[in-house]
C-alpha cells in the first residue's frame, strides 16, 4: 500500500456504525498506514489515552490552534469540538505515507475542499435496527443520549452519496476486505457509482 506519493483516505460514519473498530483493524493489519489522531475538547473515556486515541485539549487551546491554521477540518459534534491536525497529515503525506482520517461528514466536506485528491469512504451499519442495538450495547450513554445519537445518525446517513465509497459493516472480516480493496486502489464493488451498492444502501436507509 506504500507508494511514491502519500494518499489521504477520509472515513466518516454515523455513530454506532463500527467505524473506529474497522479502521483500527485495518491499521493493525497494515502498520505502514498512518492514523491521524484527532483533537477533541471532550473528556477522555475510561479506556482512552491522550496522544493515542485523541489529542485531548480544552476549548481555549482548541480555538487557539484553529486560529493558527492548524486544523485541516473541524466540527462541533454532541457539544464538543473535533479536528484533524493539518501539520500531522501533511508530514505523513510528505513522507510518502498513506494517511487515514477518521472524522464526520462535515469534516469530510472541508477536507475535500482543501485536498480534493483524497479518497472518501462512508461506513454504514447493515440496518437501522442494528445501529440502534450497537448504540445501546455500548453501555456508555444515558437513554436520552442514545436517542439523540440515533436521531443524529439517521441524519448523517443521508450524506452517504457525497463519498467515493460506501462500506456496509455487517460482517467485520468482509468489511475489512472491502476496505483493503479501496486502500489498494480497487474497490469497484463499494464505489457509490455501483448500481448494486446503491440499491443495498437504499434498502438500509429506506
């Protein structure tokens, strides 16, 4: 997957689609990939470490970095800010490393504007019912937060057609294989122009 010029792969998904699990699985299998660690103003969860899962900063520091042009993209999600480090991404690309950005659809729009050569990938759950089950099984959020996440997730899913590829995360091993195809410059089956894929997505969303 390494090449003369680094390529930027941008991932987005509704909450609960399994994006983080899928991305981490692929990065583990392909250590030559570089995972861009995002800034966030939210508090760390009990299993998260600063500099590993996120770069945890307070809102004042976040805004200072934003004003200095350090943010490749940023968005407010669930009352917290998230952003990608421009310097981190540009360094990896300059070193001929493929880079993975794990962000939301709003951030993906911003990255497409500043780096139109990027490859964008949207992760979908196999059904809305499965998405709700995954959100509830996390056991980390109050019921009212889950309802809000589910509502926002349904809104997020409407943006799937803005992406180059869509991967339906039903079977994790198959989803990983589909993702590896995209990273390897293939991925015709997951291209949003693929008629069979579009029918499958419409069944999920409708």
